């Protein structure tokens, strides 16, 4: 190990992980490395720990830190022979309803996964809920048992059954989103959904009203449960009763959403805060509220929990601190790590992406 004389084992391990990351990216001496703030998110470490680990590497010329300019790979970090990527095909299996409301564009998936695995072919599969398991079974069945590390799977907005099936298949796989209880051997990358829910609730509670609404997809997954948990925790901590929140599970279609919002606001005029799972729901809710007149629109707070960004920002929304492209690249790094080292020796940990509120006051 390169830091055998370091007393603080946590800082030593973090420094080792930074070096592994530089080598995995194939960076050469003099090339720019990530900032400390990005490293905090990537390695789920405090800013103080990251700064200490980076300074430790800088003291040994593995990094060069220049005030005002950034952090660069140092001359001591001589390039090693790069581990060959065994993956030849990466299957991205994405729920069709997710593709409609909060999709990661196929071009981003192909481009950013190619950073870690330039020789692999990325195949994007859009599946319906009824056909998901059959489609997934066809993918797994065609993989040669003797060469399981030649093909990998990325699950996006997947069910418990899908996750458990892929876990038992033993192929390199990563979940883009949360994993369900009982799924213990699949790594994952997910936005902090509890924090999303908390920030949404904090925003609508500024109206000091006693009634709120939550517009959700009609097909809930693990992340939706976590978001709801964050909202109810925040409302409960603020002293609101259970009946202060009306939850509507609505298919992700404009006319269905509009009908439900119209019905809600005509029946419950006390509602002055609407929390929306994605921008699709928030866009429609904003249009309905505006149609009810300026007075109603002025009193209403609308906030979205993420998804496809709107072309016109008319409400607050919660956004991840890390870009979509960076998240996809991280998923690719974890998948590559799995394919090379196996589940028992994977070095890249699961990642929780922090969030912040945009447009709040």
C-alpha cells in the first residue's frame, strides 16, 4: 500500500480510493482531477476528510493542489498498465413510464457509459411493467454462464422482482435508483429521496397553511416510498396532523393529472401547497392553478421533486448536486469495478447523491 505510515486509517483508505479512482480514469501527471466538493459526493466523505486525504497525497507528490486553479495529478503517480474492461455489452433496462416522465436520454447513457467502457456496446431496453420480467429473462438467458463478466446490466426504476432476479443471476449489475430490502448484493446510485421529500415539504410549509397535496405516479417504487417518508417526517416534525396531506396517485398523462387537480382544488379550497413527484405533474398543476385566476395562483406554492426539467420554470424544484451525466458515469465506474473485481472485491461504494432546492424563497 502506498500510505503504510499513515496513522489515521480512515484518511489512508480515502487516499487509496482517490488514487484508485485516478488510475481507473486513466489520468496522467499534469491532468486536472476533481474538486474536493465533488470528491465528497463521489466517496460519501466529509469535506474535512477529503481535504486531509488530498493534502496527504499532495505532500507525497501524488497530487498537485494549486490555489485558485484546482487539483492536478502529480508526477509521483506514474501510470500503471490499465486493467482491460471485460464488458462487451451493457444492457440498460429502463421502465417505460420512467422514460416518459423522468428519463435519462439514451444519448447520455451511451456517451457517459463510454467514458468507463469505451469498447462496450450499450443497449437500452424500454420495458413495460407487464413485460419487464420476460424481457429481463431473455437478456440473462442469452448470457454465456462461462463468460458472465462479458455482459453487464443496469436497472433503472426497477421492481423488487427484477432486482432479486438479476442478483441471483450473478452477472455484473448496478441499480440506478434505490434497492429494496432483501437485495443485498447489488450496488446502487440514487438521489437522496428522503431529502427530496423533506425539501419539498419545507417549501410548501412556508405558506403557513394547514392543507397540502402530493401528486405521485400510480406505480410506486422504492424511491417513491422514500420520498413520501421524507415528506411525512417533515410535516410531522412541524406538528401537522395526518389529514393535512392529501395523496393522489395519478397515471403520468396530462389529462388525468389535470382532471385530478381540478377536482381536488374545487373540493378543498384550503390547499395552498402542491408537491409533485416530477416536473410533468408540476407543469400540469401550474397550468390548472393559473386557469383558476391570479388570486388563487398567488397563494399556491408548487414544488417538483425532479425528473425532466421544464422549459419554463414557474415553480420551485429539487435538483441533485451532481449532474445527470456525472451520475451515469459513476454507475458505469461501479459496473466496471464489478466486472473486473467481482462482488466480493468491489472498491466503489454505493452512492447517495445530495440535493438542493432551486427557486425557493
